[in-house]
């Protein structure tokens, strides 16, 4: 199976392919993105397996390392020394998982043309549970909710800034009106007719100031009501987000169990007619034995490192 060069945003074990409805060999970009998220689950599964192994007794670890059903190995199973080696070994198994999922997404006719291996009923059942799990719908819904919340926060911020500017401008006008009224009081004329006019102006200034003050209070109350409503809405969104997070955590745990079951089923698949290549995992490991030019096989020293990584997993 040829390996294609991946683009910058695509991971090493997920070669990017364009969608082709007429061919079962090519998958859509949405499928590739979902496959990438599924493969990320494998790291979490392996982390838990390593945590369990680290707390397991020496006797059981000796049985874990043994290749014989009736005799344990004299030394216990041990972890590799470097994190880089762990990542390398996990990547090998991820490449096999990616092949399995792509084969699962093919039609039966295309699958039979390209592969001599087969998917067992147990593997297909796990793949069905993983691919159509409700967790992916929850992820899409959560992403849509976060986008809506972000847009709401941005709109509210612009609205608050506009309201504050209008309130500041209104307060400035109110202070200017009060100052003009005080200046008019000091600049009164000694003539009676002017004094009467000034008195009328003072009364008008007082009435106008009272009306402005009432309008300012009404605007402040309206702004406070708006802030209270926004606060209740934010609290409701936070509470709903906590419920969604709890549901997603439950779905995530279930999905990890299915991924673990799929991985175990790949490692324990029965042979057909005694042919090792009839199993998906051995078929995938055989693909790793080709050179980069796909015209020769790798030397044994280069190929056995792939096998040791898969055996470790």
C-alpha cells in the first residue's frame, strides 16, 4: 500500500486524501479528521495500561512477558527507558489502527479487492460502537455552543462599551447644564425686567435639572436590569456547561473502553487456515516491511525494530 506525503496540518500516521465518491479507496477530509481524534484515544488507553502495569505484582508481570501458556518468564515485563521510544512504538500501532479504520470505512467489494485479511465480527462491532458513538455528536454540539457563547460575549462587550460611552456623554451634558445655570445666577442684571427674566431662567434651570436627574436615574436602573439579566444568562450557561461536561466525561470513558476492546481484539485475532496474513495486525506489519520506494523489502535489521515495537504494545 503506497504511502503518500502528508500536508502540514496532517499527522504522520494520517496521510491526507481527497474525497472521491466513486472509489472506496479514498476517504473524505471529515473521515480523516475523525480518524485522527479516534487515534488520540489510543494514547489515553496506553497511559492507563502502563499505570496498571506499574501497580501489578512481579509474578503477574512475569506471566505477561511470557510467550508460553504454561510457563512464566523468569524476568518481569519492564517499560522502555525513553519517552521517545514509547511514542515511536505507539505510532506504529496507530498506523495499524488507521489502516483498520480505513478498511472498515470501505465497502465490502473494495475491501476484498485490496486485502487478503478480514475483519472479525468482534472487531466490526467495536468499530461500529466507536465510529457512531454519541460522544462525537456531543463534541460537535459543544463546539457549536462555545462558538455561540464567544459571539455572545463579543456582542455584549461592544454593547457595554457603547452604553458606557452614552452614559458618560449624558453625565457630561448634565454637568454642563448645571454649570450654565450657576453662571447665570451670578451674572444677573440690576434691572427689574432682567431680574424677572433671570428668575424665570433659574426656575427653568431647576426644573430642567430635576428632569435630567430623573432621566439619568431611569437610564441607570435600565442598565442595572440589563446587567442582572446578563448575569442570570451567564449563570445558566455555566450550569448547562457543567452538565454537558459531565455527560461528555461519561461518554469519553465508554469510548476508551471500546478502544481498548478493539486493540485487544486486534492482538488476539484467530488465524484462518493457519495463515498469519489472514489477521489485520500481521497484514499491517507486513506493509511496514516495504522500502520507501516500494520496490524492495527492508533488511531484517530494519524490519525487526517494527516488529519489536508492535510486540511491546
